[in-house]
């Protein structure tokens, strides 16, 4: 039986649902499908499969570091068929382009590129009271993901593939934001800048348990310490039931970007959004 490996990264499950849907399309066509969330550790060897799928959310208009690190760590794929999918809250920017290019450089042969919207639980926007794309992926979008899986199977059986162009460049302001969240700055600077106040409960450790790359620990004195592997995903700050953690993204200097982004997305007719309050690790919808 032919087999597909789909490696994706999902914190809140939207990428996982899209991966399942694409997998369902491939299964319909007789494939055995293995799904792997990068949160669960290193994935199995892709060259033991007939096709590799890589799924990623957009983070700061690019792919999260763990996804690009994964693709860059692969050995030569020697023509292995591969597809990419992106789930994004508003504007995916360079996300698909980088992952597609990295796979190509590894010698993969692209057989599909899919993207759709997914609820945007980015803390910076939630703090502005805005949840973008709240009910995505919709049933229709998941239906398109199933059809995409079927199409990939058809291409593997010899149907022609017209490779979609790269996604267009974003306006300068988003490129600046992407630059401000680059891997070197996160590793060398932002990851040292998390602050924890006295409300932190030593018996909680939710941040440690929920960090998708196991980057947080307690030192000998019981203080929370962030390692250099941070994705700047803000899961620690966002889920804290005591609002005890402050990440660099919550610095006042970044607030104008948050205000600009949420205003622009709320006015974009291609997007929908709802008002929310985010407090003590919970997001409550107001509309
Ligand atoms: C830290 C962070 C940064 C994000 N940056 C972007 C972005 O630049 N563009 C975008 O369209 N969506 C962005 N999003 C939204 C995610 O791409 C979207 O919510 C995705 O569905 C999350 O996938 P998951 O639910 O599987 O974790 C961001 C989300 C987070 C948490």
C-alpha cells in the first residue's frame, strides 16, 4: 500500500484539522496516511513514504522556526514528491514561499500547495480585543482540503501539476514586523526578556507543560527560565491563568503594530473578526 507522511505544526488544532482533512482525501485514494505534529518530537523518516506533506501556520508572516528547522534538517529527498499547506489568520506573507523553497532545495518534487484561514489566536491581537478569522477553517475550507488530498493522489498517479506562483510580497510594514521577529533577534534578545511577576504560582507550571518546544524550565531557585529555542509563539503568556508572564511582544513599543494590524484586518472585506476579551488565559467572545 502507498503511504503518505504529513508533518505539521499545530498549537491550537487548526493545522491539525487541515492535516486530517488532506489525509482523508489521500486515504480515499488508497493511501496509508501517518500524521505527525512537530510538538510531539522529531517525526519519522520521510523517505520511507511515497509522499511528504508539510503543514505550517503563519507566524509573523513566515513559518515558525521549528518548521523551517525541520525542513532544513532533512537529508536529500532525491525527488520525493512533497506538498505544502499553510493555515493563517490573516496574511500569510512569506510562509508558503520559504517552506516550498526549502523543500525544493532538499530535492523534493512539489505536487501541491494549499492554504486556508484558521482562527488567529495571536496574543497581541487578542489584547487589542480582536480575534481574526474566528470560525476558520470552515466546513467548506475543510472540504477543499479533502479535495486537495485527492488531487495530490491523482498527481502522484501521473496527472499534470501546474505549480502555483510564489505568494506575493507583503507591504513594507509587515516585512518590517517579520524582520523584528527574526530568528536571531528571538534567540539572542527576546528570549532573555520574559518577565514573571509575583502572581506566578510555583505549583502551576502550565507554561512549562504547554511550551511546544519545551523551552521553559525552573532553575534551582524555582524561577522560570526561558531557553534560546523560543518560537515567540506566546503560548506561555497567553495561557497563564494568573497573567503573571510578560513577553517582549507586550512591550508598549510594539503596540502601534498591533493596533495597525487589527484595524487593517478588521476593515479587510476578505476577512472576518469578532470582539473578545483575553484575561487569565481565557479568551471570551463578546460578539
Ligand atoms: C505567534 C503567532 C503569530 C502569528 N502570525 C500570523 C501571521 O503573521 N499571519 C497570519 O495570517 N496569521 C498569523 N497567526 C495566526 C496563525 O497562523 C493561525 O492562527 C493558525 O491557524 C494557527 O494554527 P494552529 O491552530 O494549528 O496552532 C499567528 C499566530 C500566532 C500564535
